[in-house]
C-alpha cells in the first residue's frame, strides 16, 4: 500500500494560524534586517544617459522598450498609457537618492510627453 501524500491543509505545521504567524515573523525579520542595514531600494536601474534621445511625437513605445527595457510600473492617466522607470534608494542615515522617468503615450503609442527627475548630479 502506497503512503498517502500530505497536502498543506493536512500538515499541522502549516495550519492557518501557524502559517500566518510564520509569515508575520518573516516580515518582522525582514523589517529588522532593513533597519539594521539602513537602506532599501525600490525599482530598477535604467540607462539615464539615453533619456535625451526621447523625441516627443516621434519615439514609439516599441523603441522605448528596446532602449529602456520593460517598464518598472505601468498605468493610465487621462486615458493615456503611462510607463515609469525608476529607482528609489532610501537610507536610514543620510540622504535618499531617486531617479525616475515617466513617459506618457498617445493613442498611437507614440511619446506624448515625459518627465525625468533625479537627485543625482548628472555627469
């Protein structure tokens, strides 16, 4: 006779209450680690030196993806597609650094407008 496999529900270590406690403990340990390290980074790097090559009413969404890769976030504003590329680094001690590029596309997926902001000094 073959042993019957245990599902997550049948395995007592992962019962609802214990599983929730396990997840909360993990999140608490992560938070403590971040405080001890003193910084957290959200987003991902993108080639900031290529931002000046974006041309309003000319550069397509496909060209943006080819140069910058997939966006970190996507959204819609006033019916237009918005792509965001950004990296935000927060420090417990010292100044945070942020860099972001927000691109708005028209209905033909051509750049309508964009904004680029950074706390880093451009070289």
